[in-house]
C-alpha cells in the first residue's frame, strides 16, 4: 500500500501523458481540416454536403480531442494543486465544464449533419437557423470555455508547472471559437497550435519519466483495446 508522494493520483502517468499529447493534436487536426471553408453554420453545412467525409473526419477529430483532453486537464490541475490548490480547483473545474459544453455542441453538430443526409441541405439549414437560439442548459457554461484555460495557464505559471512561454501558449485556448457548427479562423489555428506547444512537451516528459511498462501490461492493454474496438464495431452494427 502506498502513501504520501507515492500514492496514485488520477489520471496516472500513461493516461496523462497520452492525453496531453493526443488531445491537442486532435483539436489542431480538426480545425485544419475545415480551414478552407467559411466560418458560419450555413457554410459548414454546405461544406458537409459537398465533402461529407472530410467534414466528418474534421468534426470527429475535434470532438474526440475534446474528450481526450479530460485526463490532460486533470493531470495539469493535480500538478498545479501541489503548490496552488485554489488555482488548480478553479482552473480545473472551469476547463472541465468547458470541455463538457463543447462535447454537447459536438452532438448538435452531428445531428445537423445527419439532417443534411436525411432531408437535404436547404431543410437542414432552415432547421438549424430556426433552432439556433433555442434554450439548452450548457449555454450557461459558455463562460467556462473562455475562462478555464486562462485560469489554468495562470495557475501553471504561479505553481511553476509550465514556464512562462508555454503558459502564454496555453492561455489563447480560451479564445477558440465556441458553439454549434463553428468553422476555422486564424485564431482557431493559433489557439490549438498553442495548446499543442504548451501541453505536448509536458506529456512527453511524463511518459519518459519513469519505468517502461512490462510486457504483460502491454499485452493486457492491447487485448483490452482490441476488445473495445470489436465491441464498438458490433454495437454500431446494431
């Protein structure tokens, strides 16, 4: 049984390191893939109508990156909290709620693209336009999307977890456009590239800072991943 500094802290070394590298990369890939299309929702729907595979990959990468970032935020907050617990609690909570709100937006994006397939571009565009200002609980969480990363960046600087250049790279993530069917702006690219620059080196350091996994651990992980992939494929067929 471990205690003190040796105690396990979620999300652990491997999940944290992978999340810190993969999450930002997926977001950057998502915004780059749709960068050539105009920003607002009618243009995004039209782009999907003409390039369904490209837009599906783009929005799927962004949605996956949003989910994958959850352990990264937790890992960063844990490290900040060792020195600045108040900054860790506030920044971590704001950033995580912001990720949940973006995941909700991703679900609406998926439905909107499904309307294009089922009812055609004109009907889908009209449906989105008519419901765009409709109530949803996560509209009250928009401020967390904007504030969370800035507070985390400030906390990481004050705790000495990230140097000031990487804290400056992390903070603009707060300006990444939010909402339903949002395209790419130059600020989107700056924000996601900055996120990669801020978090990926920490992720690599975490992965390299410790013993390598045993062959048994690798085999179990591979088996679990394969089983999850098979179950996912079977459930999608149903």
